C-alpha cells in the first residue's frame, strides 16, 4: 500500500467558487502511482470550503455564489462575531455547510471523477488570502 501526503498553498482568489482540479494534480504527481485508492483533500481554514460539482458551465459557479449569499446573508442582526468584517461570520457558516474535506476515488493513476465534475475551492471571504490544502493519496 502506498500513502503520500503533501500540503499545497493555493494563490489568493476573489470571493466565489474556483476550479482547482488541475492545480491539485500539478502539485501531487504521486497520484499517478496509485492504481486503486483514494485522494483525500482537506482545507486548513474556517472561512473557505471544498466541493465537487460541474466544471463545464461557468454559470453554475455564479449561481452557487448567489444562492449561498441569499441563504447566509451578511449583516444579520443576530451575528455577534463581527469584529473581522461583515463577510466573516457568513463565511464561517458557509464553510461549515459546504465542508472542509472531500474524497475522490483514484483508478489507474487518475482521479475517477465524472465527465462534468471538478474540485472547487469555495472562497467565502471578500479577501481571504492564500489557502492551504492537505492532500493525502493512498492505495495500491
């Protein structure tokens, strides 16, 4: 059994949903060694998240952002955690809703994603800065 792990730093992104599949693959060539296994991706932040979704139509990304902003608005009168700006508490809530980790099967040295699937960084802050991911691949 092979086990590989690397931590990568993503470049800062504007608020929204950003395809990062190719960035993960470029920074983790060890995936090619695994014939049958899994890639686990964990984000080390509380105001950004990860998801897998459609990678073909860019309107999916803007619709995600629009919907999340309606579900979790800024400046809600009941927020108490407000010292870091109006986008901070909503970012924490959105990150909890979307999740901090994803897992993808590896088959014959490739991510076994669906035809239209990609891995997304969900940046919930207006100016979130660079984000760190821990990538762990394991299998035979």
